C-alpha cells in the first residue's frame, strides 16, 4: 500500500511541475514567434499532452488480443469526454476562461465536427444496419484527411502574426525548448506513475476493475491535459487552457484513431449509442457556453463537471447490471 501511495504522490507532483514548466515554455514560445497562445495550445501543447492516449491506443491496436484492440476507440471516447466536461469544466471553475471569436466560430465547431464524424463512421449498426460497430481502414484514412485539413488550418493561423499584449519575462530559445520538452516528459511520466499507484490502491481496497477502468485509467491518460489546462487558466492564459482541450480532442479523433484504424480495423466493443451521443452533446455544450458571452464562467464550469459526474454514474450503474 505504501509503495502505491508513493507512486501516486510522486506522479501527482511530477504532473503539477510539468504542467507549470510546459505552460511557461509554451506561452514564451507564442511571444517569441509572435503568434497566439491559442495556436500553440491547438498544436504543440495539444499533441504533447495527447501522447499518453496515442501510446495506449496504438499499442492496443497492435496487440493480438482482440479485447485490447477494442481499447483503442473506448480510450479516445472516454478521454475526449474527460477533456471536454471535466478538464474544461475544472479549468473554468478555477478561473473564468475567455474565448476568442476564432475559438467560438472555428475551433470548437471543428471539435464538434470531429465527434460527429467519429460517431457516423463508428456506429455502423445505426447508420447502415451492420451487425457490428467498427472503424475500418478506410475510415482511418478519412479521419487522417480531416486531420490534414486541421493542420492546414492551424498553419494558416500561425502565419497570421498577432500582437501579443500580455507581458512575459524574456526566455531564451534553449530555455523554452527545455521547459516544453521536460514539462511534457514530467507530465507523461507523472501520469503513468499516478495511474499505477492509484490503480494499485483501488485494487487493494477492493474496487472492481470496471470502475477502475472507467475512472482512474481513462482519467490518467488525460491527466496531462487536466493539469496543463488548470495551471494555464490560473495563470490567466485562457487561450492555452481552451486550446489544449479543443486541440487534444481533435488530435485524439482525427490523428490517433486515424493512425490506429489505418493499421488495424478497430471494433467499438462495449461502446453504445449513448456514449457517442454524450460525446457529441459534450462538444455542443462547450460550444453553447462559449457562445453565450465568449467565455466559460465558473458556474458553467461546475455544470460541465456535474454533467460528467452524471455520465459516470450512468456508466457505473450499467456496468453493475
């Protein structure tokens, strides 16, 4: 028990330190390049914090065990729900998040589109009457095509030089690189340690594997996004916080599942229409809240976290029966 507690404590510490360093490095990179924090959040930070999901999903799709292959899709769906409802919600509850016009009219709608596309490609039984729900290699190529469009959009944003009014202390290129690389390493390594320790404690306490999978493992791969977004929001770097969530969701669906499905057909075993409906509804809720006043307020953040708790409760009840 003591060893697992040590793992969890060390992991949580590494995640917090890594999030702090990554946020400072990313913000300084945005200033040095003269581009918005939103672009950095959508690309570099989002891709870096999505590495745990990529590693878990890719290794699962390469496995000869069919039950592990099925983890690829469920891991991404669960992580995106965690990102949208819990991470964005917790970040807004920590400090209201301002949303730019581009975020409201382009970035979040693109995140919503990703959820709709994934649902349409996966729910073969509902869409075309097939007996099983799978992501085929053709579906994977479609997702990668959408990812290419997203990257082209991000590059076009990066080319639009923007005036940065927020004051930051000057940071050298070497220091920026070290902060970003070491910050990401601490986030990913800390997340793995935390999951190992938390799962060990839960098993010793008699918690079922189903509940562990629904909470600790799914949340553990999204721990880097959670820490980074909350730290960014607390530091007043709203664009990084919301960009990290939106960018990670887009990366998860278009890139990670695109790559995995292109390698191996992925079954959506265990996932239901309710899961995909909730995925779309969560992105829609984020969009509606951000449209209201171009910001996510504290009470809206609490509503989003409550929605996640209700979904988790529904999953738990259904896993018992």
